[in-house]
């Protein structure tokens, strides 16, 4: 993921996806061969197109995303991240109005799967958690109530029903419903809290 502070108002839509010429090859390289694609796809987010407060006047704040393999791949992210940044900028420069983008960069930040793992403990840097393959989707994902340890509930992208924000909110709803059901609704939870904190509730 590459954040770019650009010293110009770029003429880009709010969202844009630049597909690889051979998209199937690109996906196979990412998910099966676990290598970086020479011909990648990238997504470009230009939020100030719809909300000017998201970049200083006359400037743009772009988020450029390149899907890549997670840390199961044998990739040295410390050395490869410059190569990847170069590939992303090269691809952007091919777009009308962006040929000069490199000279307009005021600030930049690149985040790799290694950073996801090191900085916020994302396992294997896999931000979407378990792949959404048929054998581990929906009911086949780990269940919200942990099966081996009592009183343990799971929530989030690695749990039923799956990753992506709408699905994760659903996962939170399922887990909280299970909690309420298991602990017989809030009176019992409140009673426990009151006992622990010595607080009286009405
Ligand atoms: C670049 C990018 C773009 C995306 N775009 C979209 C999109 O457009 N739409 C969409 O629906 N989804 C999108 N996603 C996916 C979505 O963001 C994730 O699926 C979602 O955030 C996962 O939520 P989660 O609660 O399961 O985990 P996370 O959001 O990863 O939250 C887990 C939290 O737990 C913390 N944590 C980890 N280990 C510990 C520990 N031991 N102790 C305490 N805390 C810990 C972490 O620091 C983190 O804050 C995108 C993801 C990325 C990376």
C-alpha cells in the first residue's frame, strides 16, 4: 500500500482500478505461485475528489494499493518494497495526466505485509485473513464460539462468516448474540459486573 501526498490536484476519479494485461496470470502469481507480478493490477483511491477536506487546497492524497502475496511467500519485503514502489509509479505514469507524478510527490509512505505483521500483529501480513476459498468460507470458517475452550468467543475476518467490513459487522452481531444467549441476557452480566465493581445499578 502506497500513500502519496501530491503537490497538485490530480485529474483522477474517486476510485480507479488499473488491471494487469493478463489478469488471470496476475491472480495466479499472487495466490498460487506466491510471487510478485511483473505486470500487476493496482487500485487508486483519490478521496479528495469527493471530499476536498481530505487534502490541502491544490494538492491530492492518493492511496495506491497493489494486491501481493502474504508472508507465506518467500519475498524479502525490505529489499522488494522499493522495486514495488517503482512498479506502481511506472504504472501510474502511463495514465493520462499522471506522466509527471514522480516529480509532484511531496510525501510518501509504503506499507508491506511485513509491516502489517510487525506493526499491528496481522498474522502472516494477510489483511483479509484466511483466503475465501470454498473449503474455508462461511460456515467452514472457525466458528464464533470457540469449540475447544469454554467461555471463549471469536470475532473478525478470520471467523464465520468472513472478511470484509460488512461481513465482520455480521460476525460481531453473531458473537454478541451468542454471548447474550449464553449468559442469559444483560441482567446476569450486570449482576456479575456489579459484584466485581461493587457498583449498584437501577
Ligand atoms: C488496504 C486494505 C483495503 C481494504 N479495503 C476494504 C474494503 O474496501 N472493504 C472491506 O469491506 N474491507 C476492506 N479491507 C479488509 C478489512 O479492512 C479487513 O477485513 C478488516 O479490517 C479485518 O477486521 P478484523 O476486526 O478482523 O481485524 P483487524 O481490523 O486487523 O483488527 C484486529 C485488531 O487486533 C489487534 N491485535 C492483534 N493482535 C493483538 C493482540 N495480541 N493483542 C491485542 N490486540 C491485538 C490489531 O492491532 C488490530 O487493531 C481492506 C483491507 C486492507 C488492508
